[in-house]
C-alpha cells in the first residue's frame, strides 16, 4: 500500500511531510559546517524490504540557498514534477547517498537546520537515476522520480533518520504538497553517526 503525506509549504513543503521533515522555507543554518560524512544502517519497514538491512553513507558537500529553493518551488508549482526533475538535473551535486560498496547517487538539494540542544536536521533531495531495464519494462516505479533522505542528529552527530528512495512529488488541488512513497514506508535509518 502506498503512503501519502501532505505538507502545506512550497518546496519546503516538498519535505514538510509528516512531522519528521522540516519546511524548506526555513533558512538553512549557515553556521553549520558544510562538509560532513554520515554513516547509517537502513532498515526496511514494510513490504518486501521489511527487516532487510544495509549500510549507507551520506555525504554533505554544500547547502542549497533560499533563492534556489524558491525557484524550485515555483518550478514545481507551475511546471509540475517533470519540470522539477529537469531543474534538478541541471543543478550541481551538493552531496551523495551511497550504500556501502557502491558509488551511489548525487544529491541536488541539501538543507540544514539547527535543532534544540545543538543538533541538526538535514534534508537531502535528488532526482533518482532510472535504469534502462526499468524504463524498458515501463513499470509504475518510473513515476517515482525523486529520493529523499532526512537525518536528525544531536550535537555529537549521532541520531536517526529516514530514507525514501522512490518518491512522487506534486501539488494537489488544494495547493498542498504531496509526497508519495512507492509501495512501502521509507527505510528507517538507525545508528546514524558523523564520520568526519
């Protein structure tokens, strides 16, 4: 079963799903050091991935500006998901999400926000690569063109998070932003810690 979360901010709302993802509209914390590398254990929560685990590295190399966020929100609102996809494809990577042992996927949007006690909430969004076999088979998964990672860490860089590798992002008729996961809950990220 698909899970649909609804947010009400613009592209910030793109990640303002449920209560665990912040509004992009907030200013990203410039005081945070930009370069960072986190490790985590991804744990499947439902469907065929339930109980399965793998190690994941999350690299943060830069932060997306408020101006870029406003532009992306406008593109999504006026040109839809395909417009957002095209815009993300033209952006430089600001990070990377990589299962251990693989090159992984470049991340186009990174936002960092301070939380209580000196912690951070880090939100990463990217257009996900779609393989030729996936395109050839024309499965429903090809409609889920985005990936989202959310980390919640304390002042020492330790914490939890979520990893949703296949998402659909759009505004609904009420002008609310919807994020829909493909077929299952996002992976839960446990044992998150700052490597360097």
